[in-house]
């Protein structure tokens, strides 16, 4: 075709070999769960006070959250409610908690990716329950999982499959390209969605989750196989609670990788479902069979992300410093400016802007944002 990917398609059509699939990482990247809790102690969580703070933020037309401490745990109280009808949204680096005094379920929790890779879904669930108990809530009935994202990350130096290589029970599929190169295959919409995508590109362009490089042991050529599974399908596999998830996730993943979606190696047969399984999928199915023996990997991602951000800020400032030197040279009629002179010029101009009061407040505000997960 004229989309710049004909060479790539030809490689796929001729079944060119790629390296043996190598699983780098498996785990759960997102969990959403409803909790059924009794009312908290007003000593630890006063909904009227939260409403006052939220209204102050609204009156100030502030888009920035306010740090609050509830039950010994610090959160950001966001200036908005949730789209599903919860009036309050609390966030920190592990959780997004949507809650309200009169809602049922009493709260809806999203377990954030950085928390899941630093600990585990079960550990974060226990942490959430300990917090709820600490603010005086009783557990009235078991939690109900409403979404789980399972992922498997593979080292793939070269991709030798395309959209036609997938055989799926899903009716909808799509693919995303950039500069003629396919970056994402998506199959399904709703209760089961499979995404197979270039995770390194996604990190660089969107999520900035550079801690995955440490988990993988590499920073190039990684593709993620990820299923997003919602409540109706979880229930079909008897997965309602976190203990159910631990017990039945292998059965669910076997169904997904063996019956719902498969990846095939192209042959001359016009019936794609008769094409043999792609080596990547053969390995994936085997790994799922052995799921209980796979070692989980965990990492503290904050320091890695902050190092990356410092480097990006430094590169940005260095670029602006060159631009400042060029502007000053043209303005003053100088042929060139040394880096020491440019540092001096920058220092002079920054000193003119410097306000010790706002400096302290703004730095502390940014520190708090980092501490509560905005990294």
C-alpha cells in the first residue's frame, strides 16, 4: 500500500523469522474495585469538612487539589467529583479513591500502576482495608472487582505479524500507526479488550513509566500483550474478590489466550483459524499454564522517574540557555557568548524575578505533588 509499510507487510507475508520470544515481565497493571464499607468516624473523615474544602477550591476556580490527611494517610482532595456520581475524589501514589457519604458502594478504588508494580494487587488491597479500618469503617460485604488489566511484556527485536495474524472472538479491531509503522493492535471493545503494542514507544510518548526499563533489564524492543477485562467476564470466571483473583486468574487467562484471542503465523490457507499458532503465542500459552511458578518483579519507580525528569529538565534548560545566548549576542552585536557568560546572564535575569515568598510556597507545593504521586 501507500502507507509506508509495504516492506514490513512483505516480511510478514514471507514469515521471516524473529528471535525466540523472551518473556521479560508479567503482572497486573490496573485494578478497579468497589468496596462496601460502613460510615467512617467523623474524627478521621468528616464529609462536611471535605465538602467545605472542595467548595473553596471551586470558588477559587482552582484546578489544583488540596492535600488532606485522613486516618494518618495523606491524599490530594481533587476539586471535582467523579463521572460515576461520587462527590469526592482522593488520590495519592497508590490509589484513586472515589467516595461519598450516601453512595453505594461506599467507595470505588482504582489501584494505580506505580503501586501495583512496587507491591502487588493483594498487598495494596490489604493496605486499603487497613486504611478503611483506621478511619472507623466496617467492611459490610466483600469487595467486587470491576476491572483487571493483565499484561505480558516480551522482548521482540522484530515484529513479524500484522492485524491479519490475529484470530479473535471480538468483532471490532483497529491499529495505530506512526510514520507508517504499526505501534498498536487493538481487538475488542467493552468487556474484553486485547492490546498488543510497542511499550517502549508508549512510555516515551505518553506514560513516562521509565521504571519498566529497570524491570525489563532493557530499554528497547519491548512489546506488551495486555487484556483489559471487566466485571461481566470476571464474574463468569468466579472472580469477584481479590482472593478469587488469585485463585482463578490462570483459568481466565487460559480462556483469553487459547479461545478468545490467538496470534497465528501466516500460511497459504484462506482460513486464518487453521494457521498455526505464532511462536510468541505458543510461549504465552505455556507461560500462562505455568503462571503460579512465574516470579513477580517489583521496583520502586519514583526515583527512576525523577532522575529521568531531572535529565529532561536539564536538557530543556540547556536549550533555552543557548537561545538566550543567541538573542543576547544579536541584541548586543557580539560575535559569540561563552557558557560562563550565558550562566551569568541567566543568573542576573533569574535574580530579578526571584521572590523568596513565592519561591518557598511554589517549591513546597511541587514537592507535595511529587510525594502524593504526581510523578
